[in-house]
C-alpha cells in the first residue's frame, strides 16, 4: 500500500517538526518536506508530487490561502488542509473558496488531523470541532439576521417612524405630540412593532434596532 505523501507548509519550525513526527508514527504517511512560506509550498507541492498539503494560513510572502489557490490551479488532485489559530467563519469560507479541502485549528487533536487527511483523500471537506462550531454559529446568525430583515420589511412606514423615535428615547407622549396622534394609537403601533420583531419590551426593541442597524 502506497503511503500518502504529505507536505507541511508552516513557518514555525517547531510546529512543523511536531506535525511531521506525529504523522510519521502512524505509518500510513510519508512526510516529503516542510517549507516556511507560501511560495515554497506551491513550488514543493509540484516538485514532491504531494498528495496532501497541510497549509498554515498565516505565512510570510504569499499567505496560505493564496498559495492554496495557486496549488489548486496547477494541481487539481492535490488536497490542501488549512492550519490556523484563527477560527473565524469568514476566513474559513475564504479558504474553501480558494479550494481548501479542510480547516483545522492548530490546537486540534491528533485524531482530527488524521481524520482530515483521510477525509480529504476521499474527496470530502473536513472541519475540526472548533471550525465546525464557528461555521454553524455563523450560519445561525445569518439566518437570524435574514429573519429580522424580513420582519423589518413588514413594518409600515408609520411603524418605522415610531421605531426611530422610540430608539431616540422619545416618550409615548412626546411621539404623540410630534406625530399628532393619540397616545393610545402610539402604544398600539409600539405593540405591533414589538410583535413583528419578536421582542417583549422597549429595551429589547432598542437593543435589536442597534445590533441590526434598523435605525435611520
């Protein structure tokens, strides 16, 4: 059985050595080289005919994401797994768009690194536990934001006008005088706004307005 050829692109020598030692102990992997920057990663991936590149995101010169894009453009069958201390959904998405086959925290367990390599070789995309959580939280927030924006679209022009005045700390009486409406009508509008936006009180209304930029 042929061993999987691994190239390590990591600018911290100690980290690269630890990864190489860890993989060598498994017996299924052949660490064909270790390079400290993105440009060398692109060159060595070609020269060493690597099957998998473990790619640090932050490196001098060409960063890991740009290097990944170049490797994928030249060698579509090479698998690239990102390594990073930065587990942020936008960065993960950027890496995936560049062609990455997985995203690992540098604090990932040994088993996760091995799972990532094996999954990539099967054509699957792998996320470590922390990167998976980051992506799920991001998607959840995106869904929530979309839901709130949709709810805002249901507000009438009068309700939006009152929402802005409430956010500016106008009292019901002051809004009533400003808009020449009865206080009862203002309270009815306020209740309708809260119901549409799914909040229970004025404090929640103001918090939601601020967080989601609903104010003019």
